[in-house]
């Protein structure tokens, strides 16, 4: 395929992905926004007012970046995992597999589709959070870079989950039993300074801790971890996920018997 | 009339193709097959013979264990992009997004082949109109009837204008009228140069449409010849005669075995090359008036059954 034809194939996948989640907007766009608004109301306003400050920030300002990032993570992941698995289930993934579209374009198309939903929801939640908290931006490049990379990382992870999934249970197990606990334990609601040394060290194996703290650093300059180390971890994770997922698309027995 | 296009590489050339599932089950045992450009080719075989596995490998949905495949001279391993461009496939089961509209399914499929939206929309309109789906082009495809869904898959397979169209049981579950219109459509695109390979259980379909045929059984090609040559192998045909006046027993005619099935119906076995004029003369002499005559079963079906039965193991009782 020529570069122009590859671009058309990529744009087709992205457009189809965007149209998919816009077509079912009551399922894809409204629930995450309602959920995050409830988080702001309960943890930010009602309980947050009694907590006072966390890591030197008013609690609502401490928790807001984590809540925004939480919506980016869950929506990037769930968009790709449900869309790709749905295509496997209905077997319309074969439309792509029989075509000359290179596997890397299939991967990037799904990932960019997932990122568009994750970042779109993130933008809506950020806009709504202005009603609950006063924001200032400490570092715009860090904020933008980490939200883009996080969305990319979890979109690829969602695709990998979908490739391996054999049932709808398989695409809900990871979000329910891995992603949600890691998000809650990833420093969204508290600083790791509150943990004992042992648990603070255990928390360092949680990738969500890095992205939430880096995102918070972008807003307020406050972080529990070194942001350069965080970026390195995120880039390493993206690279590993990218290679494994591409290999599965090319040679994996989950798509081609 | 179907014409084979000369001076072109074969539409499909399969050499020593093997597929082993897991460590044990050998679905394809080194098959060789060549389909010439412009041909209308039937791939026949009982369930589990290896037809769908072969098609799956050609379309890169199944990984081969050994062998080579080229499509119009393009190797599917080393020149996969061009090889895939030449192939359009209509699978046996519906495999499109049931929530998308037919027009979107076609335009997206064109996009995967690098065809721009404007050209894709023009082609989609043309094929949807030709296949009688244009009025429903914007409705969710899950609301289409079974026959419409099958035609949608044909339109989708043609949207990038492939030189080789592979149809896996294209008329399964389709009513007779629609089946005939699909045959006309397929003959038309074949006459305009598209090579067609079809698998089917309706052997009448293969006999009516196809020029050449391969029969595959348990992963081995057991016959690969023209339909005419295959029919010539038929040693005996059975004809059903409808009789005006009621008969109580089968008439006796030298040289023919006649079975009395009911008072108005006889079955006659006729050897290949044997004239049936003496039969009618003898029946006329016995004041038996024949109203109509037809083949008891499709001729190709008789051959197919005899070839596959030869290979079936005896059932232990």
C-alpha cells in the first residue's frame, strides 16, 4: 500500500471508532461524566471539606487531577477493549484481517480511537471540575504529555486484553479486578506519604501511581515521585505493550487459527 | 459463455499446502490446485473436507503449516499486500457489524483497501443498487433479511473490485428465486473478467455455473478436472418418467432396468452413451404414454457421492 492508501485505512479505522462511541453516547459519554461529578461532589466537596489539606494542597485540588486521570484511563481502556472484542465476537474483525491494511495501522487506528474517547471524556471532566475547584497549571507540557501517553498506554492495554479475550467475562475481569483496584490504590485519593515505608514501596509497582502523580505535578507542582522516572516508566510500558500487541496481531493464534 | 483469460498468471496457484491443527489433526495433506484467470471454479467436498480451511489460508485468516499460495502471481507471504488486493471473499457466516448500515460497511471496507471516500461512495451505491439493497442502505444491517445480508457480503467483497472472488456457500439458506438472481449476477461479473471460486453444497449450482471443479475429501484433492469431463465419468443415470395411465407393475424393456415406484411413475436406469429412443419406442408399443421425464438426482451429485463414498470407512455395527 502507498503512504496515501495507508493513511486512508488509518483514517477509516479512527473514523469508524469515533462514530461507534458517538452512536452509543448514552452508554459511552454520559455515565463516566456522571460518575466523576459524583466523585467531585462526595470526595471533593462533602468529605474533602472535613479532610482539609493533602500534601500541602486543599483536598479538592489534590483529588481533582486524579479523578480526571481516572476517567481518561478507564475510558481509553474500555473503548478499545469493548470495540475490538465486539469485532471479534461478531467476526467483523475479519474485514480488516483480509484487507492489505498493515497490522501496525490496525493497532494505531484502534489506539487513536480509544485515545479520542479517553481524552474527550477527560476534557469534559476537566471542564466540569472547574465548577468544584480552582485550578492553576504548573507545567502545561508535562500535563499534556502525560495525559496523552497515559491514554495511549491504556488504549494499547485494552487492545491486548481484547485480543486475548475469549468471552465477555474476559473483557470485564481486567477492568474490575485489576484496573479499578490499581486506580484506587494509585494515589488518586491520598498521598503515599500517608503509607508506611513498606506499603509506600509496594505502591511503586503500580503504574497508575506514576501517571496520577505526574499529572498532579502538571497542575500543582506537587508529586510523591520523580516525574522523570515516571515518564521513563510510562514510555517503557508503552513500548512493551506496543511490541507484544503488534506481535499478537501479526502472529497470535487468537485472531488467526 | 465463460472464457479463460490467457497470458495471465493463474488466478490461484496452490502448491503442497498443508494445515495441521495442534499437533495431530492434519486438515490439509499437501494439496496442489491451479485456477486459471477468468475461470468459474467449484471447490466441492463434504463437511470437514478442508474447503473452508483452504479458503481461510488464501484469505490469511488461517495460518498454513506448509506450502505456497500465489494469487495472480503475487505470493501471499512475500507480496501479501498485492495478493490481498486481488482477493474478495464472501464467507459462509455473516461477519459484518450488525449495528452498522450497509453503506457504512461498504465504505469502511473500501477504506481498508486504501480507497478514498468519494470513490467508495460511488462504488457502494452502484453495488447496492445492482444487488437490490439501495433502499435499505442506511438502516442497521441487523434489520435486513437473510438473503439481503448475503447480498451485502457479496457487495462488500466486490467494493475494492478484486480480480478473484471467493464465495463460501454463497446461496446457503437462500430461496430459489433469489438464488437464481445471484447466479445471474455472478455469471455477469465472471463474464466481465472476474475469476470466481465457489464452494457449495448445491451441486446443481456447480454444474450450472462452473467450468472446472475440484473435489476435496479429508484434506486431499480427489478430483480436479472440468465439469464436462467429470460428468462423462458418470456410468449410469437414473431418469424418472411420469406416466399418464396407471400401471400396476413395471413394463419389461430389453436393455433397460425399470422400477415401478407408483402407478404413475417409473424409474429407468440408462447407461452412459446408451440411447433412450428405443426405450420410448418400446413404451409406446406397450401403449404407455410418457408425460414428462427428469433426472432423479443431479448428475454431479451422483458422481460426488460415489467418489466420496469410496473413501468413507465402513460403519462398525
